[in-house]
């Protein structure tokens, strides 16, 4: 058998071209076979169909048609975030230009653990990291912001806790709101930190008075983690008040802006992040309000000196004499070793769209959320939780039990008609629409509400919820 073609090198582009045609064709046939936002039938049916199509994963004799068959099955069985009725999670439809850039990253496969594997990629990463750090820390309160490219909010939050622990001399107590992302207490567990203190978040945002109270009684050092854009409701904690409390008590501040950080690009919305630049560290996810394929995370630090805690030597990657001779030392910019150049798609997106292009997308999804909330508000059979803070709308069939709310969501999934999330807030279960698709139109929103109301009616007619 001849060597399978490689993606880079002189033959790379000509080897890829027909394969890309195959992939694009299979994406198309797969999506048509699905015909909706997700495959109908539920997990058992989807799994059986996939197994049937794929057959043996590692046959003795290779199958030249595997690419088409698998991509078709992958697309047929996908929950497509570009479908207007796929709106459960912070799961964005990626921009075509970002996905195209990601192909080049895959083809060339630079790895960001040493300069000799990524000469241009490492410089591009520096440029993007600096640019985004300055976007967050714009007010000049600090001359030396920096940022690390991560796999997402979870890794960024872990790094934020690690940097805090090291800056505080080996241990720190995490203080979060009850509304904080689950990855924060988990990171405290991972890093062997004391049990986190959880401050009440009445109405979904961290209560500054409760925080003050907690910080008054806690031995130092503390790291307060606030949220700008909660995963459940898109709510933004009162950042300036929290920053003032942290300053008064000498606590470090981390802001998890995994979701809300994207508002920075918008003149219309960025003032809602006032106070963000007071944080020692900030988490930002551009695979949410940034329309990137996964993964595209960022951890920004106000003071680049905090990053010295990550310094690390491995002779084969950053020998001291290589570093002295001028080879950039990349190992201290992550806890990972081999590292994908996620920065290429980011750089391409930022430059292709510009601040205005990104702002238009942010403004669009925020406006859609307000329209959707207005439709819910005016619908006699539905109850709205609250006007949206970013692009998340919580609602429920009026007068329904929590069990019915959950059953409506599962019925829509099984029907393959709509993908909605769920969130428990104020002691009740809500349906969650996270609107991240800038192409979603008013008619799509009306259709979504129609589906929910219709499904609720059939369940109310005595069909057993399951
Ligand atoms: C999504 C999210 C995270 C986790 O980010 P991942 O990219 O999924 O790891 C953390 N915090 C908040 C507020 C989030 O919304």
C-alpha cells in the first residue's frame, strides 16, 4: 500500500482539495438527512444508527470511503448550533472564516511548546494575547497586562486559581457566589485549596454585602471569583461594588467573563463590564460570544509578573543557552506541553471582522434575545423569568410543574425539533434559550415558542412525561 497523503508539504494542498470536497459533500448530505436542529429519536435511536453506519472502527483492511461515511454520520447525528432552533447552551455556531483558518492550523500542525515547532505561530500568539489583554485592561491602570490562550473557561479558571495560590505564598481561599461556574470549586479541589466559601447570590448575582461579611470573618489570603455572564442566566455580578470590597479587605479578584467578556467588543454593551479591569485575572471564552470553533479560551492577567509562577524548564524545549541565544521560551505560557495553534483562527477572525464586525454580531444576538423575551412576555401560555442581561432568556409554560417543564424539553429533543437548555433559578425549573446565532430571525423565535406551547399542550393532554 502506498503512503497515505500528508496534509502539509509540497503535495499537501493538492491532496487536501479532493478530500475537502468529500467532507463538504458529506456535511451537506448529513445535514439534509437530519433535517432539523438535532437528530430525532433520542439517544438509543441515534446511537443505533451511528453504529450501523460506522460498522467496525478498526477493521483489518482499511476503508477508502470512511471519510465520507463518517462525516455524513457525524453531521446527520449532530446538534447543529447554526440551526436557529438549536439554542440550549453557550455553544456557538462557528464563523466559516474561523473554521477555514483552523484547517490551516491542522494542516501545518505547529505546536506551541517550543519556537522550533512554531516560529510564526508563537509570534502571532504573542500579538493576539497582547491585543486581547489590552482590550480587557484598557484603562492603563496597569502597564503590563498579558494573557494566555487556553482550551476554555475551565482551564482559565484553574489557571487563575493556581496563579492566585502562587501569588499568595502557597495557599488561598476561594470565595465565590452561589452563582459561580462549577469549574471554580472543582479547580479549588484539584489544587488542594481549602474548602471554598460560597456567598449567597439572591436573584442570581453575587451579593456585595454578603461578600463583605464573608471577607470580614475569613483569615487571609482570599481570592474572590465574580462572574460576568452566568452560564444559567447571563447575569453580570455588580463588578465595581465587588472590586471595592476586595480592595478594602486585601483580597485578590478573579472575574469569570467566559460568556460576558465578548460584550467588550460592543460600544453599546461594553459599559456593562465596567470594573472588569480591576480584576487580577479575567477568563474569556471566544467559543461563546466570539463565534470560534472549540477551543478558544483566554486567561488575561493584569500584571504579567503573575505568570512567572508558570516558568518551567525542559532541556529539549527551552534549554537555558537556547533562551539566552534568543529563542523564545514558550513553555511557561501553559501547563500543557504539545499545544494546538488555536490562535490562528482567533487572529483571522479579529482581523477579518474588526471590532465593528464583532460588535455587530454581539449587538445582534443581544437584540434577538430582547425580542424573544418580548414574545414570551406577550404569550398567554408562557411565563418570562426576567428581561435578558446578555443573550439568555429563561421562560416556562405558565402554570406548569417542574416535571412538565423538564418533560417539554426532553420531548422537543426526542422529536428532533428544538434544542433548549434548562436552569434552576429562584427555586423553579426554567427552559433556557441561549441565543448565539446571529442569523436567527424573528420568525424563528416565534416558531420556537409555538413548538414549546404545542408540546406542552400534548403533554397536558395526559401523555405521560418521560
Ligand atoms: C462556559 C463557562 C465556563 C467553562 O468554560 P469551558 O470553555 O466550557 O471550559 C466557565 N465559566 C462560565 C461563566 C461559563 O459560562
